[in-house]
C-alpha cells in the first residue's frame, strides 16, 4: 500500500518524470506500455495487434484540460483518429476510450455541458466509422457526473460504454443499474488514490467486490468487458460466463498494452475476444505511473524491463 501511494504521488512529480526518462533505457521501457506520441503511431500499433487476432481500444492520453481550446483539440484528435481507423480498415476491431475531463468537464460551471457536446461529436464519428466509444472513469468525485453523461448520450448512442471501478464502495450498486440489454460496462479494479470512506483499501476486499460485480454483469443482459490481468479473476470470469450461458462473443477480456501479452494471445487462441487498451500521446507520464501503482506486478514488469536494458 505504501508503494502504491508513493507511485501515485510520483504521478504528479515533474522530478520523477525526469528520472524515468533519464533512467537507462527509460524511454524504451515506456514505449512498451505506450504506443507512441502520434496518431500515426497509434494506428500502426493497432494494425499490428489486429493482425494477431486482438481487438483494441485507443486512449489519447490527457485529462484535466485547462481551457476550452485544449478540450477542442482533444475532441478533434479523437475525430481524426476515428477517421484514420476507418480509412485503414481497422474500425471494426478498434474502438476509442475517452475521459470527460480531457473534453473539458472541469472547466467551471459550463464544463460538463462542453464535455458532453464534445463527447456527442466523438460518438457520432464512431457511429459513422462503424465502431464505439467507452468513457473512462476518473476519481470518485467524477463518478456521478460521468454516469449521468453516459446515461444521457446512450439515448442516441446505445453502444456507448462506461467504466466502473471495483474499489469504490458504490460500484456494486452502480452495476445493478447497468444490467440492461446492450449496456457495455468495463469493470476495472481502480487506480486513483481515494479516501477510506469511498473506497476499499484492502486488496482482498477489492477482489471480492470485483467478483460480485462480475457476477452481476455476467448474469445481466449487457456486454461485460472484464479488464484485469489477474489470473484468478480471469478464470473466475470464464466460469461465471459458462454458468450464465454466455457465448464467447457476448463478453470480452481487456488488458493493457505491454502487459501479459502471452496471456492475451492464449485467451484469443481459445476463442475469447481480447481487447488491448492502447494509450498514446505526449501526456503519457501520469498514466504510466498509475499503471505501476495499480498492481505490484506492473512495477515488477517495469523493473525487469529496465534491467533488460
């Protein structure tokens, strides 16, 4: 827990960012987990993963946009990305993930409306390209507004997905509200530093909540997206899917780019849908540190990769 808190603190540290880049092989290690800084990098990586039988969700990194112009730039990047995926023939296997804060939700009283306007444009572009959008969840203070925005936009864009975080105490209740037909829910453990009154702190408690939520989603009418690298939870997800009578195309597994690639291939070879979460962009550092904090194993991947360089 102490290591996790230190890593989350380092996510906001310019000095720590410089240290990561200055470490021997630091940039090469980051490249293992981040596809690159440009749209072209993202499309090349997506093409490579799709050729291996994997699906993709692309995240243009960035959050807490500071002004309207920056929010518009982010939205325009997603529109350009969706067009590039369609032209490359990849839209059928690649969707996009977006944070409302990157679209301007934190810009004062008008921010939430601005973010929804941008999200509508991204959803419309995804519909036109033949793919879908998932709204990433941020810290607990944004949960209610994120769920409200998704509920509103689903009236016109029913495939719009949303992320729920199992470490939040409210998530089991939120799952029960999102069990309807076509509802796309990505279930993650969670990667933000949260207070005890809103989040479970013990890893075993988080895992138990994850399983309870996973059972609800598998027994519901929606489309569960099981985002975990935990072998035990992957096995439990498979068992719950069988018990619920779900065919393999009625749910999917999701894993991070650069993490457990062998397991991604194993599941795909077994007929499972496996979607790789592929981040790209210049604002990669906070994402990278949260991934290290999320599970001690991720820190181990980073350390071993550094040693290898």
